[in-house]
C-alpha cells in the first residue's frame, strides 16, 4: 500500500484540474451515464455564487492531481 500525499485544499475557482478529473471519470466509467461536470459547466452553473463570494470549493489533491472535490453554497 502506497503512502498518499493527498491534501485537502480550498480552490478559488474551477481550473484545468476539474477537466482532467472529468475526463478520467468518464474514461474509467464508460458504462455509467454521467452528468457533464467540466470546469466550463461548473463555472456556468455556479457563476452567481462565485461572483457573490458565496461558494466554497474544497478539493482533495494528490500532488497536481485532483482526486475528489465538494462544493458548498454559502447561502
């Protein structure tokens, strides 16, 4: 078992790591219907919350790689 260097970090916005995460998810799950979650779509969907500073994006990263994320809307 390898030691993980994964860390939990806040993200100010949706960057290219989200596109890579999405492509990996699609490639590893070809038999599952998945909603599109590219950085473009996430940015569009959460644009008002991002502009109003009402969104927290928390990511689990292993080096440069995004391995999980959560989105919290601060109503």
